[in-house]
C-alpha cells in the first residue's frame, strides 16, 4: 500500500471541500439510486478537479496490488465456472444438507469462512458465488440472504490468517509477523467469532429460507457428475487453481506478492485452455474494480488533506499512553472507520501510527497489531463497502439481478459487528492485559 505523498499544508477551503465530497459520495452510495462505481469515480475526479490532488497523486494511491489480484482471481473463477465444476459442488452441498435452504446457507457460509482463512476472502467469495446462484435458483429462493451470510462469514474467516484478508497482509508486513504467529494470535478469536456468526445467521435468516420439500428433494437427487460440461477444462482449471492456492501459501518464502501469483495463475489457465479472451474478460466484475479505483482516489484526497492522520492522532492522544486504552481505541476506531472508507486504505493509513506507538513502548506482545486486525477485518462487516469481499460479492449479486441494498446489508451487518467487537474487546483484555 502507498503512503501519502503530499507534504504541503492545505487551506481550510480545500479541507472542507474534500470532506464534503467524501460525505456526499458516501450518502449517495447509501441511497442505492446511482451506481456506486460512478459515484466513487466521480468523487475521485472531483478531488483532482478542485485541486486537492493532482493526477499523479491520485493514481499513486490506486493500489494495483489489490486491483490486479481481484482481476486475476475473477479470470480464474470465470474459466473454471464454465466447466460446471461449481454446479457439481453445489449439488454435493445440497446432498449433504438434504436440500434444506437454511442448512444449505449455513453450510455454504461455513465453507466460505474456512476457505477464506486459507485462500483469501476475496478469492473465496468469487468462487462461492456461482454455487450460491445455482442452489438458490433450483430451490426458488432469493439468493440475497445467502450472499449476505457469505459476506459476513468471509470476513470472519479471513481474519484468522495472514493471507485471509488484504489488511492482514499489510499488518503482517509492517509488524514483521510470520504466518504461524499471526494464526496463533488471530485464529482462536476468529473461531469464537465464527461460532457466534453461525448462530446469528441461523436466527436472522431462518424465516427467509423456508424450502419447498419437492424442490429440496429434487436438488438433493441431482448427480454431481451430470453438471460437468467440460471434464478436461475442469481438471486443468482445478489444477491451476490448486497451484495458485499453493502459491498464496508459500509466496512469502519465495518473495512473491499474492497479486503476482494470481495474475500468473490466470495467464497460465488462459494459455492452457485457450478460451475466447473477450468472454473471459466479460466475467470480470469491472463495476466493482472501478469502484475500488474511485474509492482509492477519494481516500487519497482525505490522506493528502491529513484528515485520517489527524483523526488517528487526536484519538491516540486521548489515551495518554495507557496500553489498554490505546488497544481498545485502535480496535473500535479501526472498526468504525473501516466500515466507512474500506478497510484496505484505512489499514494502510494506520500502519505508521501503530509503528510510532510501538517505538514508544505501547505495543507489548504486538497487542496493537491484533487490535488493528480485529477492528479492520471485522469492522468491514458493518457496511456493503467496508471490505473488498463485500463489494465483489455485491457486484456479482447485482449482475445476477439480485441487488443488495446498502441499508439492507447494514440491518444485518451492524448488529453482528457490534457483538463481535465486544467479544474482541473482551478477548484482547483477557489474552493480553488481565494477567500481564
């Protein structure tokens, strides 16, 4: 991720204008009346047009690691999807659950959470989306509850490991944390969060997933093998996908970036299967990709204006050097702001703050890194734009004709997020502070 490149002080007029642009853009996104990609790109362009940023600064903050990782995994998932592989997996899941809508939603959510820990949550939701559409269509159920449940589960599962959520990669790099250390500290609380999440999902979605017994029986009776339309393509696709996943697991040891692994996997699969390039690129959720471009540009404006650093510095001053207060403030501040500005650019902004506090002796046992990870990863569950996985799966849902409204997601995301953050606060206290 990029650090701010601007150093010149800004006038009050530009400061007010930048904050106003961001607030109005966020409000417009919340109304769901205008495509959020258009709003984000428009907001980013305004930051340039009125002089908050120049074009070089704006593009400097567009993180190509995130953009190309998304594109690479979308290409991989799109090619594999055309083989019928995901439909076969959906049929297997339906068989395990007897075709019951609620049990199937819980099963897919659990699978999403587990895979999110060992791949990353963006890749996982890209892979799970076609399965969701298939089973929901067969059961004549609205897939939106499935999608919302999978988004929530993906962020919970992704919090467990270094590669599970993009902010974790940033945190581990800045804090010199290896895979095993990260998993040892974040894995146990993530398991607790996942258990709570599964009970929550069962409670809030049970009435929306009542299944017609005849449809459930018909789905469970399908044969997985019949869904495969291209066996050769499936074997090649799964092999390349497996290599890509393995690359994610060993990328640190080899000095590779996850983005390099993703685009290499996509290129290899296209070479081996030789699909129609235009059809492949049509599978990419360009609306979601461009939303991130615009969002990075808008957040760049806030960074260049010094808004995010000012908020962080002011909040940290309130703790007056108390480790516990600092940890809790980092956790809750991270959660709140990650829900608003997306957890990737927010995390990048907080890294130097935590590093400075570490140098001042306020980060024993890396407590602030774990607080930042919990806050940024789980705070992203509060809104539909709070995390990359949210945006991607929402984009896929909209393309399938099932738009997830901003406030619709908030109704489910905010209550769960508050509960998990309370549990995270308790975890931080017991694990790192109570017996110190």
